[in-house]
């Protein structure tokens, strides 16, 4: 590179922590909202990385939580899982 060429640093993708550069930022990942009778499953949800959102009174996580609950609870509507598209 000659001394007359300049580097446009704004186009260089930086990862401040230096790892996981292939992962989407949390705000760009699909978010699942879990509502309903989740009290008995709260420790499992915490362990899986879910966080309680007191404003919306639901659990939120980026991994699909469908396998965490018995299918009959989801089918009956006791627990609802909503998927939010980050690109909307």
C-alpha cells in the first residue's frame, strides 16, 4: 500500500470482546416471549438464559423454548410462546 492510499476504518468490523464475531448482536437475534403458567419452570428458564421482563410480565430468550415444556401445556394454551422477528 502506498502512502497516498487511506484506510477507511469505518468499514472495518470490530468486535469489542474479540470473540463470537459470527454471532448476531442480541438486539438482532430472534426473541421468544414465554407467557402463562411458567412458575414451576422458572429455574429451568433461568438456566437456559431466559430473563424475566417485568414490564411485559413474560420470560424472554433467544433460543427456541418449545422443548422445555410438555406439549399438552402449549397445545392447551397454558403456556404461550411468541416469536418476535428482529428485522421488523
